[in-house]
C-alpha cells in the first residue's frame, strides 16, 4: 500500500464527519454554486452557524469561495483531496 500522509487525510475526513456539513456539500454539489444566505435558508440553519460549517469545509479544501459584492459564494473545490472527492461522490 502506498505511503499516505495521515495528516492530510484527517482534515477532510473530520470536516465531512458531520451531518450538517454533508447536507451543505450535497446541496452545493447539486446546485454547483450557492451563496451563504441561500445555503442557510435551504438547510435551515442560521447564517452564522452555516458560515462556521462552510469555513471548516473551505479549510479542508473541500469547498472554495468567492466574494461578490457583499455576498460570499461557495462551490466544490477543484483542488479537493482525493479521499474527500471519493466520499462526495456518494452524496
């Protein structure tokens, strides 16, 4: 078996080990790109709590974000770690 950097594997797995974050990722995957407000309303969850979940997913390189005017938009990262990509295909 190939040498795997367990530290690089741990972050995306921990980020996806939460039901709300899985719901967020599935929602973004389905819609390709969404604003934090639209995500929060669709879950439903407060914008503050949604932003915290999104921040963890961005830190784990699962999502990427782009600021447009006063809105922040999120989409699935093109640089996502392979273990996370494999898990997300199941959603």
